[in-house]
């Protein structure tokens, strides 16, 4: 695929800035900050336009905080202007340059995709393999500390193979270099970088290893095949491939038979939330964190709503 040019000018078109502004305001949880930002909408839109047109953008500081759902993670956040520019870079530089080269079953961080698309793809592969093979095997892999382990130099080299616009490359590299180590969870650009970073592995699995039934959601992925021995071979080849990418699989990566009720994207093969038995224990932990001041009342409420939604939504998968 040819490298993409003439990308940078799209991020300072007024209609694109307005669209990113509306999206960020709609999705930002701190409504008090959003309302204050909206009071001076025209001033901020004009400021963003001038900063980008004059190539004067400098990445602002990050605020680091910890979330506890679905597990403990450190999240980064920025000011409203930085968020808007981050969205503009993602939608009008990274999306046009990177999305066309991604495989269809790389299902994270794209319109119309997500965990539901990943579960539906797994469901379809289960169905096809059951008809075609009867008994089959699944290799389930998970990359260890994925976002924090992404190598910036390798990422930049990959991006240079897709983008030739020098202004676009500069602002993208500035965003990458603004993080001390790896990529911070929370930025839209980080999500796009993450689905792209393992794109070479996706093509290696599909084309070099010849795995027809394969699905990936960020660093979680499944390979379906009739041969247990061949999947063992694939397991070793994937580990070798990831070593070149400065990544490694964690200890949860292993081989399953079609009769095993393993977990993928938080669901078992019946499509039900997999942690019914641990919900009570986890909620007790959330109450403890609230009482000790680690999380606030809003955090506790969000946990309760999260578990309620997870337990009520079922996607049936074949056994």
C-alpha cells in the first residue's frame, strides 16, 4: 500500500475541529469542565485552528490517575484542547493512513467494532469449526503489559512506512514522545497505535502461518485450528515474532480444546459474564476502597453500574 500524503491540512479545517470539539465535549465525564470550556467555544476553536495551521502545537501535560475496573490500570488524561487535537490527529491522520491495512478481525477501536464484534467473530469461528472439524483447538494469547511495552522506535518505523506527510509525521511523533514510557491508556491516538502495532503480527498469522480463523482485540487474540500440534507450532512462532517487536506473551496464554469453557473478552463460551462468583468479593473490595478514600462515591457507583450491565448482557456462543 502506498504511503499517505496531504494529511496534515485536514486537521485544521474548521468543520473537522468543530466535529472533534463536539465529540470530546460529549464524551468527557467532567461536565463542569466541559461547561466552562463551552462558554468560550469560539475562542478555543480559533486558538486550535491557529495553533495547528501555524504548526505551533506542543503536547500539554498529562494527568495520571488509577481506575479499578475491570482491573487496576493507570490512565492518562489531558486538557480539553489537547484532547481535541488528539482526536483530530486520530481521525484525519491516523485513520486514513492506517485503517486500510488492518485485517477485518482486528476488532478494537474502530467504528462498528468493539468487544461485541470480537465475541461475534469468535462465535462464528466456533460454529464453522464445529461443522468443519467436529473437534478443534483454540490458542488463546495475551500480550504482557501491552501498552507500557510498546517500543516507540519500532512504532515510529512502522508509521513511516504508511505516512509520508512530514507535518503529519511530526505531530504524530510529538504525541508519541510526550509519554515517558510506552503508550498511556486514555488517549485516542494510543488506541489507534495499539491496534496498528500488532498489524504485522496479524498478517503473519493469517498469511505466513495460514490461520483462517483468527480474531484479535488489542492484545487478546484467538487462533482456531483442527490440529493441536500445529497450534503448538504457531504458539512458538508467535513468541519468536513478538520478541522482534519487543513484546512477550503472559502466563495466561495457552491452548484449549473446543470443549473447554475458556474466557475471551470477559465472557465464557455461553456468552455470559464470566465472573459471577467473584462479583460479591469484588464489590466488597470496592466498598473498602471507598471507605479508605482510594475511590470516591462516583467511582463506587460506576463499579455497581458496570457489574450490573456486565451480568445482564449475554451473547450466546456455541458449546
